[in-house]
């Protein structure tokens, strides 16, 4: 076989293995984080150990192994803590021996979202209260998160302070491969004068060095959480019950605009509400202008948060579409149902919102009509300031069995 032919074949084989190596490394097949202790392995979603890495760079801390001594009401409370860029994306409570309907109370309480966005250090410093009525299990969750974060801190999940990460191992390994390839090419290139094939191979080698360098430098997502994608529960869908129980009034917002698509989703959810005889007697005023938000916040005594909100939706009754006669006031229930849908949709879209009352307080109705240039037959029921939450309050536990009567009214309950 001629030297130039052998040279081409060896170069091709080397390149093939280089590309294979890059692909394997990029797919994280070799970079999976293995458990510290081989004996501690366990099967879970096809992965093993305390720490594992998903394909999209999300790291998952599983607490089963490190919280064996932490028990809730029904025993151990295993968690999975999803992290990216050294910050918590979500805490998921896995099935345990507690009765699911009771444990749902903890899951739906908003407790699991208390650590969203925090680094291990911040999570360890954060004081989180237990849930009344589920004290033991919520305390176990809090303790488990702390143990997991201590583990994450010790095993420092990822560097966060630069906008680029450089995979030295990958880079040096591949560079060594290219050096070997170059040596082989040189060895087979016996001819005294450089030939076209040598030029091509050298150019190809240089291109490989550039590609490998570029692949080794990975842009890092400085945004802690990709907020475009709402955080979902374990089965990837926030259930209706979860959204209902996690909702709470949010009165403080980040200075971040609410995307148009989300505004439309909010409005679609609002208009999906039931209405008496399906009249849909409503109108929605979407406000993003700072001046108007500010005017509403100043005028309405309990809507000061509107001044800081990036968005407000004013839910109105449209009397021209309302039922005539005895049911004319049903527009209030209709617009209220739309408002609750809107609040729940905001919760599901990772937004925060609060209902601030306007109707039936006459002066407030008049003021809002004036600010928004509403015609007489459009009655503002409320102003709902909306934005990305800058606070994370726990939902209130409003469950009071004494408010429920079975079959007939029972006095003195
Ligand atoms: C008809 C109505 C009017 C309300 N008005 C105001 C208001 O003007 N300002 C405010 O901050 N919250 C207002 N709220 C929100 C309540 O204060 C809040 O829903 C209640 O405290 C329960 O808290 P939660 O929403 O977190 O469960 C109103 C709620 C309703 C249903």
C-alpha cells in the first residue's frame, strides 16, 4: 500500500474516532456522575445513585440514600431535587408510604417550591416553616432538602461564576488524538515536497483543532431557570388540584415583562370560565403602560402593587351582554369565575397575581372607568396586577371542616 493511501485511511479512521469521542462526551455518556459508594447504588428511572445527570445538563439529587434516618408521618420522604447551574429548579416529593390523599396536602401546599431558584448555600440558610396539619412530613421534607443541599455543596455540582465553561478533559483528550493523527500523517509523508494530499490533511487537522476547541467551550446559561418552560410536576403536568392549592396572592413582582403568549394564555383561561346562559358578559382591559398602572396603583387604596407590576388585567362586566331581568346581576359571578381562572392560569404559568377589588364600591368603579375611559355599561369588577413573583409566600391553609354541612344544616358545628 502506498504511503499516501495509508495516510488517508489512518487519518479517516482517526477522525472517525475523534468525532465519536466528541459525540459521546457531548451526550454526557461518560460524564454521568456516579455514586460515591458503589454499594449505595439503586435503580431509579434507569439511573443510579444519589446524583445523576440528565441529558439537558440538569442534575438530580436523589435523597433516598442520604435521608434514611429522616422520617415523616408515614416513614421516609424521598425527594428528587432538580438542579441546573448550581441552582434548584424544583423539588419533587416521590411516592412514599404515606396515604397519597394526605401527602397531597404537603405536595400541594407550595412547600416544595420554597427552594426554587436557590443555590445550595442559600437553601441551607433559608428558614422554611412546616405545614400546619402535616407537620411531621413537612419537617422531614425540610430536613431532607437540607441534607441534600449539604451533599450538593460538598460535591460542588457546577461552577457558576463564568459565562463559559471549559471542558479541559475533553479538550486535552481530543487534542492528544489530533496530535497522534498529525504524527501519523507526518510519518507517512515521506515525500520531500509537500503534496496536495498533505495540504488537505493538514488543513483538515487544523479544522479539527478549531472544532474541538469550540466544542470544549460550552456557553453557560446564566439565567438560573428557563422561565419560558413552566416547572412541571413529576408526571410533567401540574394537576388542576396542584395549581388550585399552590395559588396564593402575589403582591410583589420582578421587573420583567410578561410575554405576549402568556398574556394570551391568561385571557384564554379567563374566557373559558362558565357563565349564566353562556352570555359571556365580560371585557378585559390589558394594561402594560407604566403611567396607567401607576395611576391605578395610586387611586385604588389597596392596589398599590399595580405601580410595580409589569402588567394588569382589569376584568369588567359588560352590561350590554348581561342577562336582562331577574338574572341581570349574574355578570358578577361570571366575571368572578373568569378572574379565578385567570389567577389559576397565572399560577400555572409561573406568574404571580392578586385580585384587587373595584366593584361594588361605587367610587372605585367611577375612578377606574375614568382612568381607562370605559363607557358606562362596562363595569370594572377588579384590577389584577400580574408579574413574575418577587416573593414566595406559602398558600394559606383554609380547610375548615366545620364549614361543611352534610345533607342538612347542623347547628353549632
Ligand atoms: C373580591 C376580592 C377583593 C379583593 N381585594 C383585594 C385588594 O383590594 N387588595 C389586595 O391586596 N388583595 C385583595 N384581595 C385578595 C385577598 O386579600 C386574598 O385573596 C385573601 O387574603 C386570601 O389570600 P390568598 O389569595 O393568598 O389565598 C381580594 C380578593 C377578593 C376575592
